[in-house]
């Protein structure tokens, strides 16, 4: 039986994944305007941090207090777990398609489960194993890699996709130690602080000011920051506060489902029988994971 608090935790994590699943709607128009994947990562990081720090300074100033030692985790999550994960993910998207990018990204739960066992001593239970297998199977069906193995990919795209999954896993690993000490707002704000600083130092987005004269660029940039970034990371971090890192990561496999449904509902894409089956498998895997008992070594 779930209590109301458990339900809120799972809904929060799933809602965060749903926000991430919508980003294809915001990224594609920015690519069409001439921005590169690295530019889009910079836009996402800098704008998201700007919105969050303004909100925190006005309404949650007391939550900006942190211990200096924790900034190692904030910086690691912000640079490795957000900036690089975004770059690899967006680069695969730009070189192939969103479905393939999402599929390769969701090698992440495998990395999280292994790394969580190493760093947090979380048990790899039978239910977690079943959840991982089913979620990956469902993702593969949703994006059309199964049952017929349609399409092909280069080794470069495969490598970039696996790196996106690995860096995605690092976000959970580095955020977990501080998620119990601070609010989701605090963790997300400081993670994005280091993301934005890193991107301002390494990108040339500041030299492309003329490209921001188009109202469309601002609209899609704001949506990417508010919906696809702040909403996603806050809700996911809030769930991570009360869940094992491996559980939270596997639950977010609803993201490719949302991405495909977005294409069907808003972009005129077709959803076949196997994709529908994949959606149900991913949702089933999320249910299995949410019912798994949290086994913590004594």
C-alpha cells in the first residue's frame, strides 16, 4: 500500500521526466535558427540559472546557504551531469533523430544502478533487474529499434549516445549526497550555477547576440529553460530526495514515452502497434520499480 507521501514522490519523479520529454519541441526550432548543440546547452544552462537565482533571491534567500564542501558535488553534477550530458544528447539528436538520442540516453539507468551499488551500497534486487530490462526493452520498442532493427547508426553516434547515458547517470550520483541536506530548489540552483559558468567560459554564445533579435528564439529559449529544465530538474531532484538513485533514474524512463507522444500529438508523427506496446512496457517497469522494497545494508 502506498501512502500519500509515497505517491507524491513517484508522481514528482515521473513529472520531471515528462518535462524532459518535451524538450524536442523547443530544441528543433533553435537548431533551425542556426544554433549548434553546444550553443543550445549554453542557452539552457544560463537562462535556467538566471530564472532560478532571481526567484531564490526574492523568495527563498535563506535556502542559498550551503557548506563549501558540498560545492564539489554541485560543480560535478552541473558540469558532468548537466552540461556534458546535454551536449552528448543534443549532438546525437542533431546528427540523427530524437528517438535514437533518447534511446541511447536511457542506457543511463544501467550506469546509475551499477554506480549506486558501488558508492551508496544500494542492493541490486531482482525487481530492479526486471525494471531495468523491461524499461530498456520498452524504450527500444517505442523508438523503433525493436522488433525489426530498423535503421543503422555509426560508431560515433553510438559512442556519443552512450556517453550521454553515462553523464546522465553522473547527475544522479553527484546530486544524491546533497539532496538530503538541501531543498530541491537549492540543489538545482547551484548545479545550474556551475553549468552556466562552465558554458559561458567554453561556448561563444555571447558572440551571437544578433541571433536573439528574433522573438521566436526567446520564446523557445524560455520554454526550454522553464519547462524543459527547471521543471524537470526540480521535480526529479525532489523525487531523488526520498528515493534510491537507481529507483529514481529507472522511473524517468517515461521520458521517451512523452517524447514520442509529443511527436504524435504535435508533430504529426505516426505511432504503430510496437510503440504502443513499448509505452505500456515502460509504464509497467515503472510500476515494478516503485513497488520494489528499498533494501539498505546495515
